C-alpha cells in the first residue's frame, strides 16, 4: 500500500485561497502554493489537473465567503435589500482581493441574457420581500437586480481601490436612491 500523501487537496485549496485573499489572484501559482505549504510543486500537479482548476475552486470559495459577508450584515430598520447592498459595500472594503477575484479577474464571465449572474438567485431573495418589487414581472425584477449589481460593483470597485472617497452613509444613500429610481422606472413600464 502506498504511503498516504502528506499534502491534501484541502490543504492546497486552503493555501491557494489564502494567497488570493492576501496577495491577489495574480500571485496564485503552483510555485506560490508549494512555497506556502513548504513542499515542491509536485503535489499540486498530482492532485489538480491544472491551475485553472485550482483558480475555479478558489473562485467558488470566494463567492461563498462573499455571500456570508453580504447576508450576515443586519442593521435594524433597513429593508433586507438595503442590508444586502450595505453588506456588499462592506465586503468590497474589507476583502479587496476577494472582491477583485470575483468581479474583476475575468476567471468567470457571464452573459446576462443567458447566464445566472454571481449570486443572482440568492441575492434577489431580499428584494422579493418588497411588495413593490413583487408587483413587477420576473424579467423586470431581474433587470433591476442586474442594474443594481452593476452599480454596486462599480461603487465597490471605486471604494476598495480608493478611487472613490465616499463615506458609507453617502454610499448607502446613493444605493437607496438608485434602487428607488429603478423600482419607479420598472414599475412605470407596462407590467
């Protein structure tokens, strides 16, 4: 019976995730994983078919972390949709490298006319608690979600990069205005 490998699939994935979280996806290589685990690159290539496979698994782990951050944010008096948006902005500021991986790396791309966007199904749940949102057709709801997502990703990118010096209160007020404007716009279109 061959000896049990000392480096596991989980250890490699955890090391890869840590590298991305601290240094960014551009620093993720088999060599950087091996360096972190204090081993050769051989276990990385033996366990994973390619670095693309590792990056895709790290991406999935990043999305799971992002969802936890976003949906764990709760502020009394805010609607679930607003809490989600604020949680997103907090995530962008607190986890800049993970934010970059999910939204700026190009590891995964989405065709919004065909694909379900990152977290779309889960993220629409808070919006669906609004009666005004529920009154819209499904396609109108999806259009609002995509437009809000694009706005939040843009704001998150500028906040996490330091390009936009905006306080959280200002960002929240801005998100609230955009959400209200989109609800009014989509609600004014023929339902």
